[in-house]
């Protein structure tokens, strides 16, 4: 006899680009640990946002240098 497995999907909170930007600015001012405590985030999330922004900036500069 097989049981039908019920998968519970937890809805994930999505943050706006503005929130992410402000969170990163706050982390620069007061430090990552203090910022995540204040905002109720995980450090790994803040680091992931920072990495993504840095990668986008790097890609933009590479494209600009190759085109120009």
C-alpha cells in the first residue's frame, strides 16, 4: 500500500531590490551580524545579495570595456 506524500510548500518571503540595497548599506555601516539581527535575515542571505551585486557590477564593467 502506498501513501500519497504531501509536500508542504513554505512560502518564501521575497524582498524588493530597494530593501536589499538598504540592507547592504546598513550592513556596511553597522556590520553584517548587527544588520541581520535588526532586519531578521540570515547572514548567508545578505552575503548572497552582496555577491550577486558584485557579480553584476563586474559583468557590466567587462561588457562596457569590450564594447567601448
